[in-house]
C-alpha cells in the first residue's frame, strides 16, 4: 500500500504557474515534476476557479491534529502488540531450558 503524497501550497502554485506558460503543456510540466498530468490539470482548474483561496486545505488545525494523533496511536499500538508477541516468544524459549 502506497502512502498518499501531500504537496505544499507553494509547490502547487508553482506547478500551476509553470503549466500556464504559453507553449507548455500540463503533461510536460507534470512529467518534469514527477506527478500525474490529471493532478496538475485539477490544480490548474482549482486555481482558476478559486483564485487566492485555492489550496487552502479542507480541515481545521484541530482536525489535522486529531488525525495526526490517531495515526500516531495506531503506530504505537502496532509496536506494543509486536513487542508483546516477541516477549511471549522469548519467554517460552527460555523456559524450555537451553543446554
């Protein structure tokens, strides 16, 4: 499973600016930047329709913090479960007696 890439507002605006130059296609700019051309086309359309308000983000800082904390909790729980299983495995191995 691949992680979804996130691009800064600055990156998006720069990409749209490059794609808006005469004689330059969205596909060409997208290839140079390593993104899909349909993504750049969507950014360009969004910038044209919303102007300065484009690329502002959908959630509030609080929502972003809650989402970040949920991801962190899931990661820590996976680590805990792994360590619990490892401790159980090694405890069984040492009780058998080596030697």
